């Protein structure tokens, strides 16, 4: 079924100049970019995006990380968009991501920032419902 999903190329990837390579891989995988923008996310939007993690020990560090620099935000569309983007991204922990996935191919030697937050280059919605919510925050 044709779906939309939210995707964010995170500040660590932009700082390393990986945006065009990641975008190319997303397009090669059959995604259409419906909406896109680059921005330095504000704390309020970051808190909305990561509301599911509120109260967890890593929440504050996650908000600090995602607001630390520009990110590239997209609403993507294709058949089974949520599942297909999750496959393309790979496991959350880049050390466990399969070769050929974005998180594996673009992982750094040290995957943790100074606050202990995992740097994994990309975020994608984990369900159709969350995709709608995350897209609504930014578009």
C-alpha cells in the first residue's frame, strides 16, 4: 500500500557532509520526497518528536543532540514506506546494522557523542501512525 513516512538526516550526518549520499540512496530505493527542508530544530519540536522517550534517562541528551545542528527533514512516499525505510536504515545501533544499510555504511568509529547519545545518521518513523504525527510536527 502507498504510504508516507517521516525521515530525518540527523545533525551528525550533515556535519560529516553525508546528506547528498544518503538522499541518493533514499531515492535509489524508490522513495519520492513529498516535502523537505533543512533546519536547526528547536527544543519544542524536538521534545514533540521524542515525546515517546520522555522520562527515560537518555531523553535530555537526545533532545540536546538533535538540536545541536541542522537536520534535513523529509516526508517520503512509496509502497510500504515505513517498513521499507526501516530496512534501508538498518538497526538502531550501527554496530548491529546489516552491511548495505545506511546506519552500517555511514557509521563512525565512535558512535557515541559526549553525552553518551548514539549517533546513527538517520531517523525514520516506526509506524504509519507515528509517521503521520511526526510529519505533522514539521510540515
